[in-house]
C-alpha cells in the first residue's frame, strides 16, 4: 500500500506543479511582469513547489530526514541521473555563465548548507532567512546580467506566451487545482515514504534520498530525455544548476523559516551531503577535460554510473 500512496502522491505533485506554473505565469502577465523576470523567478519558484511542499510536510510531520533527504537527494539526482542520462543520449554544450555564476553559487550554497547543518545539527529560522536572502541577491544579479545579454530569448523559452490571454476564472481554477493537488500529493508521498521505509527495514533517510528524490525528478528527466531523443536542445546545464540552487535556498530556506529542521540521522552529514558536494564539484573537471565546454556520452555514463553506485550504497547501508 505504501507504493500506491507514493505513486498517487507523485502524480498529484506533477499535476499540481504544472497547474501552479501555468496559473502563476498567467497571473504574472496580468501584472505586466516581463517574460525574462517571469522565467527566472515565477517559473523557478513554481517548479520548486512540489519539493517545498514535501519538505515542509515532512518537517511538520516530525520526519526531518525526509525534509533534508528530499532536497539533498534531488540535487544528486539532477546531476547524476538527469544530466547523466541526457548527456548519454545527446551531448550538452556549456555556456560561460555556468562557471562564472551558476556553478559558483551552487557550490557556495552547498558548502554553506553543510556548515549550517554541522554547526548546531539543526537548520533554524535565521539560517533559512540567510539562504532566502542569498537567493534574492542571486536572482537580482542574474536578471541584470540577462538584460544586458543578446540572447535573452534563450532565457525565456520556458515561458508560454499563449498564457497572456488566459481568463481570470481559469487562473483561479488552475490555482485551486494546483494548491489542492500539491497539498494532498505531498501528504500522501510523505506517508507512503514512511510506510515504505518501515516495510523495507531501512531508514526514512534512505527512502527520501533515493526513491522520493527520483520521483520528484521524474518530470524533468522525462522532458530532458524526450528533447534529447528528438535531437532538440535538451535541458541546459544552467537549468539543472538553477534547480539545485532553488532546492537549497528556497525549499530548505522557506521550510526552515516555517519549522526548524533538525539532523536526526548522522549519515546525512557523513555521507549524503558529501555525495551532493562531490557531484557538484566534479562538473568543473568534466566541463573542461578532455573536451572543453562539452559533456558528452562518456561523461554522461560516468555520472550515471556514479549515481547508481550512490543508490546501491544508500540501500546497502540501510540506516
């Protein structure tokens, strides 16, 4: 039954996330917000909503391992699973913003998260606020840089212009559907994850960094694989790095501001977060060696193999 709850929860999270993105974009157009700002802020926040609801629900339910494991596992899956599979199907080119802005910010937040968790074995309101402020500064810099760039169209491909004509009634209905689906989806996923951990005899942390994290990465993975197989522009490395930044700064930041997140399982600090840091750090040598600014099939296979090893070791550890 735990699998059923998890699957139902994931389906509702996907549906709720889609409706929330569409309603948020349509609402932003009504307030005459530019496509560039919508793409970088509204869409990014809305697409992080499923992870936010899962982490918040887990923290409120007294399952901080799921709250932390969901984010740490998602960041690992974004690079090891999503990027690995996508690059294996169709090589990715890397732009300069990757190593000048996006990657340094991701590494800075990842290292900061490690020291925040290690210092008092809890992520509290002040630390959550600090993460949110850093995200606001990052978005401000990103928008200013993009406005000066000549390829602004590339940055805003994800914003559907047809949503400009959406009626107020539709926006309200979409918002309601999205909110209800996200609420019940997060609740059922957390319940299912806790039940599955108990039935398999492993910890909630193991389920959250693997199965829950993979589940919340499925929509991004599916979109990337379809684009790569069609030989279209696959998901950019910048988008994946951006997702990791939002996971730490907005998902954990907001969750900690609402409810402190303690570190109950020592393996989160001794193992999982080092895997997250390792997958993030290895992107720089992969980006420049041996072929510069490209991640091809061999590098994709290396990332995917490393991710499979991570999942295997997580389950073998059991705690």
